[in-house]
């Protein structure tokens, strides 16, 4: 029995559809949601999201937010969501190494900048992860 | 008697102005539509965020997040004044700036120290002239409002609140009532409060890892969402106000052209009559 998944960002709904299973990057580790999951709320961290539908598998990279599971409805609220067709896989590896270098350059006394680049790195890692999963 | 050439020239310039105001009206109308669409797309996120936050906040104590902390002795207040970057939109910006000025004066009369953060170049210019010493952060919109900017403003304000540099943060912005009306209003952003009254009795959520941890994610985001919503209202209002302003400007030029054309025709008729009289009297003299 499939359920409804909606990914909402401040810019609008990024994804809406009937899915069989979704794997989310929770702050305490990845977790999967199957139909008739209990009512559940969990914060999410930057990472890859995996959607399984009748048509196949779909990946997306999200920033932090939270997920709300309510019966047959799963709502994911995040700042931004990049679906796999919006990701430039050819650049994923380059972006990752750029993000690593940028983070190295930031001095420890700039916590704001550090956090910013840390987030960029996590997001770059998630894109690489998705590109690996897609090709492998 | 005004010169025929002069009148003609004036009609020419006014018609050119009219072309400009008419074009600006059309641009504003298109932008208004786009701004309204953006606002519409942002609403589900904001509604969902508020609903979840209300539900989660019910199950925990009041001091479960530092941004909820209501301070007894409010000494330092920060006003975030939102305006547009550009003018030519009637009283839109001066309205909100004057409202903010009155608000600041009122809080100062109560003995508070007020600092100002501006989002939008117009309010920045307004306060730079009057209260430049109180200005804190200044943001410009640079085109379309982005969530990233709202997040930036929100993070800075939250950090100051948590650090105790300010005891209260107030948002001042134009509320978009309709395409014809925008009213300035002030809303308390921090300490953050959720709607406590809720009539829906729903099953409690299983919250992983803990409600406190979830709040730590939710509350800062909810603050950003409030700012984003205010920025969007301002954006929609700006284009609506500009559209109205340009419409009335176009109407004014139409009226002017009409009066001037009338004047021109009269002057031309007078000139013809004068010439005729001259010819006739010349012929009679022969």
C-alpha cells in the first residue's frame, strides 16, 4: 500500500507523489519510512534522500529540516531540495574537492563561515553519494 | 497668450512621460503577478511549519528553547524595518518608515534602547539621515527576495538575542492587504511565541530523538520563515503600490495632455482669427 510524499520548501513544493518507500537522512542516522508508519517527527540533516515508487528509484539532495509522518502522508520540510535531474553529476566530484579546500582555508575563529562551508561540504558529499548510487 | 510652439513642446514631453509611466505600470503589474505567485508557493511551507511547531511546543515547557525566553526587563529592542529598494511607488516606503520611526520613538519614551536593522535600501536611507548611530545591519534586496537572505537576517537577529545583546526583536513591514491597500504593522519576532490555543485533538507524535532536539531545529527555522513571509509581503506590496502609483501618474498625464491640447487649439484659433482680421482690415483699407 503506497503513501503520499510531499517535499515542501519555502520556494514551493519540490516533489509530490505516491511512493512505496522513502529513506531520509535523519540527524540520528538514516531511516526508512514504509507505509503505515507510526505518527512520527524527526529532524533531518543535509544529505541524500531516496524515494522508491512504482516507476523506480529517485534520489534527491536536501538541506536540513524535518520530516513529519502522519498515517498515509509524509511531509518533508526543508530549506531546499535538489532532485536528481537538477544535479550536475559531472561537477559533483569537483565541487566536493572545492568544498573540502574551502573548509580547510577557514580559520577556527570564524564559526559562521565555518558552518557555511561545512554545510556546503555536506551537500557536496550528498551529491557525490547520489551520483555513485546512480552509476553503480 | 502662450506661444503655440511652447505648448506643442510641452504636450510632446508629457506624452513621453506618459509612455514611461504606462510602461512602468505594465511592468509592475507583471511583477505583482509573479510576486503573488511566489507568496502563494511559500505559504504551504509556512503553514506547515507553524502547525508542527505549535504541536511540538505544547508538549514541552516554556523554556525549552532559548528563543522562547521572555525577559522581564526589556531594555534593548531591535527593529527590523523592511522596505523596498526602489522608489516610485507612492507612499509605500515613507509610510512604513514613518510608522517605524513612531514605533522607535514610543519604545525610546519607555526607556528602551533601540537599534535598527534595515532590509531594503529605502528604509536604510531614511534612517541613515535620522538615526545613523542606531543602525545595525543593512540589507538590500537586489532583485527578488530569497529565502537565503531571510535566513541570514534571522540568524543574525537570533544570535544577538541569545547573546543578550537585545531583549526583543520586532519586525516592521507593510502588510499586503490587497492590491490597493498596504498597511504598515509591527510584529514581535523574538522572543518567539507559538499559537497556544488549538482545538484539534490529535494523537501525540513520536518524536525522535527528543522534542527538545527537534525544537532546536524548528524554532530558528520558524523565525526565518516569519522574516521570509514579511519580505514577501513587502515585495508584493511594493509592486502593487507601484502599479497604483503609475496608474494615477498615467491618468494625470492624460488630463494634462487634454488641457494642453485645448489650450493649443484655442491659441491656434486665436492666431488664425488675428490673421484673418489683419487680412480683412488690410483689404478694406485698399
